[in-house]
C-alpha cells in the first residue's frame, strides 16, 4: 500500500512555512491521539501517519529531499521514530507544567526573588519627602560556601541521573514529556557534602537595614524600586529587586486629591454674615483667609500654591478651603433674647436678607398649587 502525500496527511499545501506545519500537526495529533480514541485501530494508524509526516516536514534537510524525490528521497533508517516529533511539539505545549522541553536542561543559575515592603507615611512626609530606614528579612548568599551550597573545600558533582541537564524525559507509549530530575530537583548538580551554614541551599536568611529616600510628592500606590536589594540569586544568579510600596495615612485636617489639598473651615454665622478675616492652617503654617459678607456654608475658597508638587511634576497644587457655617450652641437667656429680636427684624424684611430661603418656599408653594 502506497503512502499518502505528507502534505495531504497534515492538511497543508506544499510550500507552507514551518510555523503553520507545526500548528497543523498539533491539530491532527490531538484529533487522532490514542488517549482520545481508545481501541480505535484506524485512529492509531492515522496518528502514526501524522507523526511520520511531521517528522519529515519539520526537518529542513528531510523536507528538501522529500520535496525533490518524494517518499523515495527519505531514508527511513535516518529517522528517529514517529514518537520523537510528537514528544518535542507537545513538550512545547506543556512545558510550563512539566518544567520546559526541548534540548538542554534548566539552568541552575537563577535570579533571586523580588521583595515588597509597605512604607506608611504621614501626609507631611509624603508631600515634602523624607529618608527612612527599613529593616527587612531576606535571603542572602551564604558566605562560608560562596553560595555554592557545598561544604567549604568540596564541590558539587554533575547529576548522574540527568547528566547535568536538570530534566529527564518520560515516555509513555506515544506521549512524551520532560520534567525536573527527581535526583537533583532540576539543578543538574548533586551536593554530597552540604555546607553546614546553609544546609546545601547556598543562601541564608538575614535581616538587613536599608536607607530609603522618598522623593517629595509621593502618594498612596507609588512604588520605589531598589535594584538588587531583593533576595540573593541561586548558584551565583543576580539578586532580585526590592519594591517599596507607599501608603499615606489619613490626615486629621487635610485630604488630598492629586496635587490639591482640601480642608473644611468652620466659621461663626456672624463671620459669615458680616465678613472678616480668619486664620486657616496649611502644611507651611497658618495664613489669613478673607471671608466676604454673606458667605454661605459650603463656599469654596482657593489658596493658590498651598497644595502639593507631585513627584511626576505638573506644578504646585492649591489648598481648597470649604467654609461650614456653624450654628451656635449652649446659649444663655440674654443671647436667646437677642436672637429672637434679630429673627423678628429679619421676618419684617419679607425675605430680603434670605433670598434662597424665600425662593425655596415660593417653589414649594407653587408645587402644591399646581398639583
């Protein structure tokens, strides 16, 4: 029985690039895989045919001979078996699960892990900038063994199970995967005499104190990276980084929105009615704020340049002061009598001095009359 054309087997045209051939192989291999078609002899035969076609068409040299001479141009004895192509491609698909596939093992040199530290600041520190010392636990290179994990005067040996590759290939029927070597756990080397200080890990935990400079204008959520201040690498690998995460505590007086600060300023109803000058706080000290006659509760006043200069630039923000007219409490008899007289005088003017109140009641009256 003559063999089918390999391009026909994979369902691609002659001249298709290797990437598309690989995609076609994956699709056909999954379709005819024995695990998906238990006991189906036809599917098993098709699966072998798909593997053979991919093995030839994925190899530039074999593909060239096949394109020129057909099946006669391909020497069966030169092939490594149908299962080889399948194992390589599915290793790519499942590499993240089984620790990678393809030639070569995992490198035993690894970069250290990054660390994160949350730094709590008050508003003044965040706005003006500060320098703070922090103490963090971290993995550092073991000094007695210089990070090798082996007892001083000894050295690690190449793993005999994986021959230093760090990975072994497991073959089950047509399915082939690579996984970390169970003997060396993917390192490619075995330590027969571990270091007494780090017990073969090559790293030990220590606390270290760092001085962190916080630039002016930072806000909650900002991060500062300290390169190389994370955990030490494995087997001489580079250290990770330390990320300092900024968290700004709530302030008793001010709230912040970007580069602007906001605060609420209580004023008496006499100051609101007659106007005047009051002192308001800023991050740089007290300043005078002029209140005009007839100021209403909720009125916002802007103090330019009294806000925040953001760390990313953009100019100095402002301080927004919202006045809140305070109703007097705990009045004595004389004060109450004076207020009643004041009330009577106000009523006699028929709303002239309370335009909002008059217009509101007029609107209520019209609402019920219209209804």
